[in-house]
C-alpha cells in the first residue's frame, strides 16, 4: 500500500465521518442542540426519541451517506481494498470522535451501516435484518445494534470478502460494542429505555 495514499484516504474518511449530521440537522429543522436532550447523543436513536421519525430518518441517511461518499471518492483513486478499508476506518473514527465536536460523537451504527453497505453489502443486509427483528420484538435499539454488528462482522468472514474489508468489519463491530457499554450495562440491569418516537415541541 502506498502510505501517502493510505494517509490521504484515512484523513478523507475522518473529515467526512466527522460531519455531525444529527447536531446540524436538528439545529436546522428544530432550532435546538440535540446534545441537551435525552441521552445527549447526536445519533439517530436520540433524535428519534426527541423530535420524531422524520428528522431521525434524515440523520440516518446523512450518517450513512457520509461514509459511503468517503469510500466512493477513495475508490476513484484506487481499488486497493486495504486503502479503502483505511478510509472506512477513518470515517468510523471521525463519526465517533468528530473534529467538529471536540473529538466526541455518536456510536457508529448508522455510519457503520453505510460503510458495510459499500464494502460488505451482504453482511450489511444480514445485520440490518437482525436489527429490525430484534428492535421489533424487544424495542431495544441498543440490543439490536450490538447483535447486528456482530452478525455483519461475522458475515464478512463467512462470505469471504477481501480480508481488509473483513478486518474492518471486525474492528467496526468492536467499536459499536465499546460505544454501547453503558447500554449493555443498563440492559443487564433492566434499566435500558425502549424506543418510542419523540414529540418535543420546538417551535
């Protein structure tokens, strides 16, 4: 791998991943700072709980697209799977530790889904299917996210995608689990909140 190309891909991914879609879209549509509501997280789930499904859907799409765009741009310069995986890692780190938010951010689920869709599409489909099933049955988004990440990462190896892609999938899975450690503790204690749409009056 050309190390300068790899560095450029990582920085490109990091900048795209750092875009705080949840913060900016909620500010634009509702005039509030989402970090002051609910869990304080800028991700889709907290947006859904605070202001409802329409803005949450926009945040989900935005967080997915920023990762996809970073990989698409990288692929215009190289088809080396290692370089593409490095760009994906940059995007994931950017989302979790955004340069626009003092190196804080979301939990990596939506951006990770976008990256998986580009690199490991069948793994993403398997993970998403599991996520939908678990959330519909239990109403716990955090549980669905963690299990879906494990399923998607395992599928990357089982379906024999390029090794750099499968390695990225495993790293992304670990990031999701680590970022959900508080949720996992609340699930174990029976204190985790179930998902329901918000109806905050921000007008």
